[in-house]
């Protein structure tokens, strides 16, 4: 449905984006889109902290790079993947 970015190219600056800004940006970009899921990529981007807010705003599941990695690790060790 679309790919959007904040235009940040410096790694440490990516980590400084507040989760509330990430959720706001996702809502701005996809509020009127017909999407089934939102994926936020970049392990240094704090989107995992914005997941619940984005899900509430858009009404779709949200997966981030860190979330996907964490679920995979939990699955590998046989732990419940409720994250």
C-alpha cells in the first residue's frame, strides 16, 4: 500500500524519534489506506514502543523488526510468544 519514511539517515537520530511521533507518523501516512497490516522496519527505530498506539489508531496488526525478532526467539526457546 505504501512505503514512507521520516527522511532520517543518521543512525543515532533514528533512535531519538519518540514512540508518540512514530505513531503519529504512521497514522498520518496510513489513516485512509486499505491495509491489513503495518510493518515498521529498522531495529534502531523505537516502533516496538509505538505498536499498541498504532494498532489502536489504524485497527490493524503492527509488526516491527524488533517485535518479529523477539517473537522468533521466543518461539525457538519454546516460550509463549505473547508480545
